[in-house]
């Protein structure tokens, strides 16, 4: 998983899958777009106007760990 934030465009992107694949964009609201991959699986989430919806100071920078046994 990867979380990216573009300060210029105020867009936060959460990439759930590291594997490159074709996706279909599904807009679920004015500010949320889901990237849907194979078998309708969500592979990415885009939040437009992220600073209006989230307290970015509390979530950025993000740290995470991968548990043993889970492929990276």
C-alpha cells in the first residue's frame, strides 16, 4: 500500500495494489474516485480537495509495517 499527497493539487491517493493493471475510474462523489481493477476490486482511492476533508497533519507522513507472511 502506498499513500501519496500532491500539495499543489490537494489530491490524496491511496494505492492499495502495487501491481500495475488496467483500471476503471468510478466517481462515487464529487471528491472521491475509486480505481477499480480486475474482478471489481478497489485498487486505488483518490480524494480531491483532501485538506478540506481530512486533517492531513495527523496522517502525513504515514508509516506502516508489513506483517510477516504477507507478500509485499
